[in-house]
C-alpha cells in the first residue's frame, strides 16, 4: 500500500480531487504516518474531554489518570491483537504483527480491552466503574470520529462501488467510485458524541446509562456500515462478519439493560452520590448540635456557680461585722 503514495484521490460526483501522502513526517529513515498521528489526536481529545467532565460524574482527576493510562495501553494492544487474530494469513513475521504505523487496528478489540482493563483499574483505584464507563463511552465516540480519518489517509476501510455523488475513488479502490465508509462512521460517531454529551448534561438518570447508549449507538451504526465494506474480518467467510455480529450483540443486550435502568432497577441512580454526601453533611451538622447545646449549658452554669460562691463570702463578712 505504501508504494502507491503519494496518491490521487477523487470524489468525481462532487468535482473534488486531492493528492495525499500517508507520511506526515520524514526524518532520515524514520517515517511518521498520518494514521498514527490521527489516531493519537483522537485519543488525546478523548482524554481531554474526560478531564473536562469528570467532576460532573463525581470522579477525581488523580485516580482517573491511572485508569486512563491502563485503558489506553490495553486498548492499543487489544485493537491490534483482534485484527491480527482474525487476519492471521496477512502476517509473516513478528515485526509485521507489531508494526501498526500502516494501519491494521480493529476498534472492537480496542473497546473490549479498554473496558475490561478499565474495570480492573477502577476497582484498584476506587473509582466508580459505571460512572467512568459513561465518560469513556462519550470519549470513545469523539476519538473514533477523528480516528476514522486515519483510514482516509491510508485509503482503506471503504465499501463497494456506488454511483452516489460522494463516491470516492483512488488506485486502491481500482479507480472506481466506492462508498467512503470511513466518512460514514466518522459522521455517525460525531453525531453520537454530540447527542450523548447533551444527554449527559440534561438527562443523566443512572450510572452506566451513557455507556449503554454508546454501545447501542455504535452497534446500530457499525451494523449497517460494516455491511458495505469490502475489507471485513470474517468469522465464517462470506457468511458472518465479526464486527457485524458484535454490533448485533451490543444492540440486543443494551436495549433491555437500558429499560431496566430507566425503571430504577439494577443500576445506581446518577444522583446517588450527591444524596450520600448530603447525608454525611447532615450527620455532621446533627453531631454539632449536642456540642453547641452543651457549650450553652456550661455558659449558663458558670454564672450560677459564681453567684453561689459569692453568697457565703457575703455571709461571712456580715458575721464579722
């Protein structure tokens, strides 16, 4: 794929034409690929979003950093391992397996690894798991919306031929206009990010709600977009696409869980932490009441004792006279 770059990319129906290179920076024999730059940018913005919103979800910065570092590390490993596992014939050496500059990351592998490792990290760092998952789900949509443009830089992840006006063609597509699936998924994820960000601010009812909505939204989108792609990973060749199967599972599982959540079952209410805090503060105020009463009583007792001590003294003076 690298030998074709720089590459002419066209959108004939729109009259657009670009010359793109998949290398962002060359220093001697070292090349930094746009794919890596774009993926890293998406992850960075997702992390920044998490820091910006974590207090609203009752999560502190410091323990969250440990969770994020763990999740990012295993997300990269999981995304690559997932892709390699379902595409073993494409790799001849260990270097081929670990070389990700040229692409070859499967988002579902990253999602699974990130949430499993994140769950463990949350337990270790005493971070509310479902609240952290809510933040992560929104951040994932932002990161995926940006990261999909790495596929454009590599001219991959496209669909079959189309006569739609936004059909994309290049030497990698056989110079035939095809569905720009990377664009479909990018727009789908960005729309989901906007929606969940708004829901998180106005309609956040239970912890885990936004995480489940992320799985539902992404599953719905990936299900139909994957059906257009020509480079799918197959569970059964020509019959079952791995990502489509996982998309269906996500939708089927999350719908009943969301229903239970909105009915007040199974999940913790979003404002539960606030109520606990209020209860603690209330108990502290209650504890202060006896102390205040005791201090007032002692103040009242002191003058009385002084007057009693003064009385014998006056009597003794009268006796002497």
